C-alpha cells in the first residue's frame, strides 16, 4: 500500500477541511449584518452633520503621488449601510452555506469603512501609514500561526508559542547587541524557539505529558526567566546587551512606486518578506509534497500512517522543533525587526492571538494569513483611533484584538475541524 493511498476519503489525511456551518448560523450572520447596517446609518449617518468630511492620505514616498481622497461622512455611511444590509439580506435568504464567510467578510469590511470615515471626520487620516502599521502588527502573528500549523498538522498542540516568542525576542536582542550582527541575532532567536520546541516534543512525546499543560508551563517558565534576566542582566548593561540595531527596509525596485500598496508591501524589512516566503513554502510543502502528505497522515491517522512505514514519533519531533524555530524567528522580529530592544513581556499575549489566527484559518497557511491580517488591523486601528480621539476610552480600544480572539476560539465564527489526532498521545501497538 502506497502513502498516497491515504489521500482519499473525507476525514482522512489530505481530505479537504470544511467549516461546519449550519444554515441557522448563516442566517444569524446575515441578521448581524443587518444590525450593523442599522447602526451604521444611525450612528455614522443620521447623527453626523451633513457638512462633515473625512480626508484619507493615500500616498507616501517613494510611490507615485496620489491626491488625497475626501469623502462626505454621511454619504459614505448611507452607501455602506445599504451595501451591508443587502449582503445581510442575501445571507438570510440563502439555502446553502458555500461562500457565506466571503459575503459576511465583505459586509464587515463595508461597516469598517463607514466607521473609519466617521472616526476621521474633520481630520486627515494617513491610510498609507495605517496599512503599513497593520502589516508590521501582522508579521509576528504570521510566524506564530505557521508555528502552530506545523505542530498541529502533525498532531501536537503548541500552546507554548508565547514562550517561544519571548525566548526568541530576548536572545535575538542580546546576541544582536553583543555581536553587532543582526543575522546572528535571527539565528539565535530561531535556536531559542527550536530549543523550547524540542522541550515540548520531549515531554509530550517521550513521556506522554499533557501537551496543553506542558505548553502553559513553558510559557510561564519563559516569562519568568526573561523577566529575571532582563532585570538582572539587560537593564544594568543596557547599552552593550540590549541595544541592537534593527533591519532597515529593503525597497523592491519599480513595484515600490505603485500607489497605496507599493510602500506598504515592497518597502519592508526582511522579516516581512521572509514571512511571505514562509506562508507560500509551508502551504506548498504541506499540500503539494509527499513530505506534507506524511505529516498530515500522522496528524489525522497515526496508526494508519505507521502501517505504511511512516515513523510517527520522528515526524512529530521534527515538526514541533521546526515549529518552534519559526516561532523563535517571529520572536526576534519583535526586537531586531522593529523596536530595537527587549522589554519584559513585550509580546503581550500575541502568541495566543496567533493560535486564534491558526484556528480561524482552519490550520491552513493562507487562511491563517488572512486571520492574522484581521488581528493586525485591529491592533493598528486602536492606535490610530487613540490619535484621532474618537471618544472611545483607550482601554476599550486596546481590548479589540483580544475580544476578536475570544470570539474566534469560542466558535462565534463557526466550528472548525482540527486534525483528528491533534493533541492525542500516540502509543505504538
């Protein structure tokens, strides 16, 4: 029996994942969009003076200059309300679930555009900078979600991403400072993440320890250790041990001059480009290669995989260590990729947000990328809204990414099917 023989029925390795979406949930999403439409027209339309306008700056060097976009707040609110209500009515009247999330996403985007226009009334919102901030906030989440995918596709739950982020950020900053070589800092961050990935695999696979408990313990250990070392080592020697340089943006000739998206996508540092390469590479490796078929076989049916000669434990060990390595690089992006120094608990729970992005993306790299962009947008949105002084208390704005995380993991956006053997210890018969 060949390995490819496993790639057939639904529920077995290689079968397409499907969201478990009922018609009741689809209609509920439609009703939610209708409520958003009513809120849009009342709060952003009726309650806003007809003379209120918002201006969006759409260009930044070195892109070709584009004139700012000025819009009437009330007009935008009415148009977006009609569009959102129409999409909601479409969902309510549907008899099938296919494409429902695309329609729902378009409705939410319509509401968000009306909200942004209302928030920027009487101001000039630099939309270009907002998109750039979204991409920067998204980058570590992409690394974290890819780390989770690599682990969970092989059947091991990785709750330790937050700890691997912290370890990678700490060691990346310290080695980058001491050596003056940023690439050496990246390698150090990757090694730190891989080391804790190996520890997770060793305890969970060798001794059968509960994977979630081991992950939580690793996070607690990394948090305490980095806090202690920051206070005792980095702070007294700040200039020599905690002041690395950061990677400078690398512009891609010609395409960086495309209006709006050019500077955002093609004038970034190496962490952004590497994240994009990893998304494509992991997707191809998992779903287009024999290696990926073996990994998914182990995550779905380890006993069946063993019968065709796949060494389950070896596959899981390699994937968990590789997942830790990717998370460690994501951790280094916090320091030598943007901030330039390590501070206690600087990852702020984004390792758990990355897990939510992985779940929202159905354990698929491109799905996780889309979810990470949503979370990254919510992070950048709260900072821009604080500057615009829209009247919403800043603690509520800061809660936005975590509220979305709770909504995702609680199943509000629909149930998802993880790999069948995810989190299940394997014992050879």
